[in-house]
C-alpha cells in the first residue's frame, strides 16, 4: 500500500491552496498523482481519458482557490471528485457513440493483475495469476470495493460514502467476495490472508 499524506499535512496543503499557494497545489498533485491516476485508469480503461480527468480536477481546484470548503479528508474528496469526473466523461463518450445510458448505467469495471497483488509477493506466480483471475470474476461492485479497501486503504464507512452505499452493504460485499474466493481450494488459505489484509488486520 502506498503511504499517504497525514491528515495534518493534507489540511495544511488545502489551506495553502485556498490562500493561492501554487506550490501547495503542486505538492498535493505529486503526493496523490499515482494513486488517483491508477484509480482513474482502472475505471476508464483509457490512459488518456484518465490523465485528462485527473489534470482537469486539479485545474478546477486551482480555479476554486479561495472558495474551497473545509473537508475531513482531502484524499477522499479527490477520489470522489475524480470518480464523478471519470463517470461523467464515460457517459459523454458513450453518448457521442449514439448509445444512450443513464448515469447509473455507467459502471466502470476495475480489473486486477497478478503483478498488482504486491502483498502476495512471496506466493508462486501461478497462484497469484489464479487470485487475479478470481478477483476479476467477481461482480464489478465487489471489485471496486476491494480496490478501494486494499489499494487505497479506505475504511468501510469511507467506501460507503464514496459509492453511496450503506455501511452494512459494503461489509456484506466484502464477505461475499471472500466466500467466493474460498470456493477455489488452491486459493482458500490465500483468500483468508487477502481478506485479513483488506480488513486491516494484517500489516
């Protein structure tokens, strides 16, 4: 998992951006560039679209300097804003291709690769491949919840707020994902370790 800025550091940068400190904006961008771009890329499956949405988000932040509201977590704010921007862009792309979709019908689909399962670095490559394949067979919503819980280290409540879900619904989706992974005998023990990591019981 990537190390994030502390809450105090985030808030200080946010305050400085509101005071028109361009360097603070640059620092925030560099701190979360990789995290946000990875998430946008997985949602959009389009490198250019993902990067464009990320850059537009920070341009908008700068335009709103001096008028930014206080937020509990800058990282969560950025993830929420980026997700909305990516989904909106996907909807526009689909509309241009003459297919009509409602906002709810635009469901970004994340995918995992064996190389990304870094916490399983000591596991045989074949097993990691099977784990990635099993993860990618999960329903889209479960994959996104797993990504946010493990890769971005968000709490269940933060995920619920981001995806407009109930806390218990997020928890249930994690449990269902775990149950599904355990149906593969080869992955049963590995799935238990993976879930513990996702839930924050192992470091």
